[in-house]
């Protein structure tokens, strides 16, 4: 069955348009609720969201869908995605839902689903939901006396703050550290500054005034310029940027330089290896991580496993093969000792633990390896299968021959937009610029 709604990270689209309109969202609630209604007990679903205006509409439509199939609904309000995953397990819910389009602008929204174990659903489970959404849903409806109830959970944010604090080593404190935190005007705007302050830091917050429209707008982990400026202005020790639903993170050192997910994973993996707690003798990342990371880990005797893009696939491999550190270059860092999905705040706390324990500045601690030059460009395509066009395939073959053993070429379709993502990396910057531009030119000519 071809996917119609689900992409690499749940369902995502423009708010109030298919599939993120009230009618389809209600059916998603009905379908997901019926899939996880098993047994005679009162079934429950937990729902969190970020700060987008459309979150109100989607929350109500989902709630109606779940109630109609007999599930009780617990509403958290704004809460990071990893908090929803954690509370799905903590509150013994049958399913968890996060309403968010992550790092996308306000006019988009999305739905991420978590099973009762707090992990994102598998491809097979998502396809089963899709088949139910596209069919007649009348048979899913509960009897009148089995309709669900809805209520607000007032302490969800406090629960998540305490959870995040417990991931920081008990013997350490953040006393004396000046930290700038950028919450992207998103789901973490209350919990992240509070957790850092309660651990002892002097906290300066930006991106904490959501208005329904400004989520991820020139702020957060995908737009860290304001954070860089604020770190330099305040002479802070570190800057931390989260995205709209706080499942990814970027770090800014005291000099205002940006530290990406690859460096963060390298730091955590080597730190955990030195402490004897790294499992699987390596880390799991995606095809997008820098070749410099792979070479560095080889020198350290630490393995690196690559999966397709999407933190869900990283987590699946980690679970199957016993790894406890994984993630993506984009800043999705998954630490399975603590969480079932990417958690930007928890990853930042692990970085801070190394900084505090070492007594060294962030610039020295976090620049673990020298990345190879890497270039990525996106090309919007009209329709069809652009990577199967003869001219495009020929250009890709020619580029791979040019790179040979000196670099890597990764070309893939976006899971959320009609984009072809063209990435190359290698020792020769001019060569990778050339091969990317060659492929982009052909794509623009043949598929755009």
C-alpha cells in the first residue's frame, strides 16, 4: 500500500488543508484509537502540542475522534515531543500523540504517534491507520455508553522538568554557568528554561513568547543567528537552541560558533565510552552524518551504523541491536538510557555534564573532530519520480564516478515536501561543489 498521509516523521502538511484538516484529523483519531483499543479496560490517549495557532483545531478534532471510539483523552497543552513519549508510558496510556510540525513554520502542522511503550509507530502500524482512515469508519464507533471522557492534566510540564533534571548526573550542578536558551517560541518555552535554572544555571531565555504564529520564525535550532548574537552579547558560556517541538538541539559555544548534531553525538559517545556505559560499541546515525564523524569514531575504536533518514529508523536499529546512543546531524539525539525518542534538552544536559566535569570551555569540549566539507542543496520537483529520469540517473552515475573513494554522495526525496535533497561530501571542496551543482542543474531542467 502506498503511503498517502504518513511521511518520515508522522503526518505533516499545511494546516486546514488535506491531510491536516479537521475531517481527516478526526478520522486519524478514530483509526489510531481503534487500533489501540484492546481489552475491556478504560483506554486512554495522551495528547500534547506545540504553540501553533492550528493546534487548537487539531487538538479538538483528534479529541473528538478518540472519544468517539471509546478512549479517554488526557490533554497536556504545550509540551515537548519527548515529554509526550515519556508520559505515554508513565501514565500507562494506550497511545500518545504530539501535535507539531517540528521545525516547520506556523502554517504547517503535524501528528506524531507513540505506542504504549513510548516509541514511534512502525511503518506497518502507520499503514494500518491509513487504511482505516481511507475506509468507512462507522464500524469503529463506540456504543453510546462507552464514549470516552476528556480532561486536562495540569502537572504535565512539571513532570517533564523533573524527568529532564534526573538525566543530569546527581553529583554535578550548573552553578556559575551562563546559559542562553532559545526555545523557538515552541513547546519547550516554559520547561527548558525552568529545568536549567533549577539545576543552578544563570539562564537567559529567547524564543519564549509564542503567539501562535512565531514558532521557528528566525529562531530555534534551524535558525540560530539570534542565539549566536545573544551568546556573544552576554558573553555566555553556552547557547542551546531547540526546535518547535524540542526533539532536536543545536549548541553554540562561547565564541558564537555553532555545534551540530554530529559533534554532539561524537562527544556523548566518547564520554559514555570512557565511563563504560556506551552500549553496542558504537552509535547509530543516518546517511546524512558527516564522513569526518565516521573517520573519527574509527580512530577511537567506536563503530558507526548508518540508517535511512529519520530518527524513527535510528531508534528501530538501536532497539534491535542494543545501542544506547544515536541520532541525526540535524540535532535529533536519541539516548535510550533516558528516552524513547529524540530529546533536545536531555542531549544538551549531557553536553553540559561533560563541560562541567572537565572544567573546559564549550569550544574545546564540543569540537571533537574536523568535519569534511559537505554541501547540500534542495530542488523542488513538479511530480512523478524525478530520480528515475534517465538524465538524472546519468548525472548521478557520473558524480559517483568523480567522487570514487574520496567522498560520498547521498540523494533522496524529502519525506515531507516535494523536494530532492542532493548532498555530497569529501576531501576536495571544489569537487563536491561541482558534483552537487551538476546534479542540481539536471534536476532543475528535467524535473522542476
